[in-house]
C-alpha cells in the first residue's frame, strides 16, 4: 500500500536553561515539567526523529520555552535547526506574554509576544511570520495550523479575566479564514490535517461544564469550540493534532479525531509517527527510553511525575476541618494509585481505586476520601470508551 506521507509530531518543548548561578526558580513545576532536562530531552527526541526513515515533515505542537524568554527561544531555535526535514510550529500559550505569579521569572530577561515569536521563527517554523497558515505536504496532504491563543491585550479588550489566560480561543475571523481554506482544500481533492495547541474535544470527564472540577480544567480546551467543531465536521476533517495537556490522549466526535501528544519535557516523553495512506492514518507512539543524564528515563520520570502530583495536592488541599490531619494520607493515597502518570501515558482505561483501602478513622475524612476516589474513578470508564491513545488507525473514507 503506497504511503502518501510520514509525519513526526513532537509535543510541548518548554526549553528552560539556567540564566545565572542563583536561578532557584528553574524547577517551578517539579515532576510535571522537567525544565532542567528540557535541552537534553529535546535533543534526544530530535535524534530519534532524524533516525526515522522517509519522514516528509515534523510538527512542533507549541510551548517552545518556559515563558517565552528570548534567550530560551534562542536555544530552542538552535535545537530545532538540527531537524533534517522541514518543520512547522504551532503557537502555544507559553509562546506569548502572560501574567505569572511573582518570583518565578528570570531576573531581567527579555520576553517575546506573539508577533515577536512569529518573526523570530519566520520561515523556520512560522512561514512568512504567520501563526495561522497552511503547508502543502506530499501526497496531497495539507497541514492547516491554527493559533488558539489570545494575547494579554486581546484578553483585556474582550473583558476576559486573567485567570482564563491559558484557555484556547479561535475567534470569528480565524474561523472564517479556516472555513474558506478547507473549502478550497476539499474541492481540490486534498486531505486536510489540522493542528492547534489547545484541544477541541474533551480529554477528561472533568472538562464537562457541569463537573465539580470544571473550573480547574476549562483552560485545557478551546473556549469557543462549538463553531469550530461544526466547521471541521462539515468539511469532514479526520484529525486535529493538539498539545498543551502533556498527556497521550484522544477523543472522537462524528468522525473527527482530536489526538493529543504528550510533552517532550514531561513523562512519558513521547512523540508520534503518523503514516498516511490512501485508506487510513496510522498513528504510532515512540517514547524516549534514555538521555545521557538519566539512563532509566521512563521509570525515573514516572516517579517524578507522581511526586509532582503529590506536591500539587499538598499545595491545593482545601484548608477544611474535615481534611485536617488526613491531608498527607490523602496525598499519599492519590500518588500511590498512579492515577496521574497513567493519565499522562494514556493507560487509564480500566483504572479504579478503593477508598476503603486507606485507613482513616474520622468518618468525615472517610467521606472526603470516598469523594476523591469517586472523582478519579470516573477516568477509567471514560477513557475505556474511547480509542487507544497510543496506537490507532483512523480510516479515511
């Protein structure tokens, strides 16, 4: 069966290098984003991609740096230049100016906003300095890249609170452009593939608007996604490629598959190989096994991910009387379950925990533990009802 195209897909990079000897805030997100290993991880990923035969192109799903620092972009561009095939970049929420909590910024560092980043990677990822564009690929495939971000100025003009700065947004102007582009692509008998940093379809039960945790998870998706979904389904687009979640994940709605690829900087450090034929899109997952400073990368990074989740829970555990004295047990319980690493590596299908296994005598605290167990147990059946997030075939009608 003749191949139309082989494409490599690389998730969020988050390149972060020390700026000075006293840069104590480099690891602001321990366990989840391995900033201190980001250069090694991307370098090893590029080596693997370069070793794959017959690749026509590569796609970088955004978040090139920690927080769009100029000096980190300089490192990212130098590393990406090692790719031996043309590559396209998707703009991520960490690739333009954002408001961050005090104390985590590099002292005196210059930062780039959307227009600066587009110009910085002009014709080296962003053709003609545009963050929404299309690329003609071999075999009659057209890659359409969307910019799913709003700048601080755009947020202010729309009256959107800063707490929602990380959420995705397409906007009417871009949607109208996309509608016209897709009409031309399909009329010419070509196959459109789309990419956007944020997911369009839900990737977890907590993203449903009526879910108790919706407020915490709403930034994972494109906020104005309904008209975009209608547009993609009307033009029979088979696949939307996304990053942002640092997880291997997938959802499907009426023939549209939304595939999310984990971050290069985070467990499980996976990249995707897409092989497109006339009949189907075949998706494989490739995981880094080792880097020079960490020969047992998968096991160590999984452990760091679990430890990072423990730290996050400790930071956010509500200061309620019912949680007093048992927060540490709850933290250990959730961490030991392996729930979050399994969400990230795409193996949550069938997952379940039993709150009765955690010895807590306080009846109110037991109720809290049961509620937590119920929440995380929603994920196993939810994921089991969807395709395999790591290896799958999407038929092309």
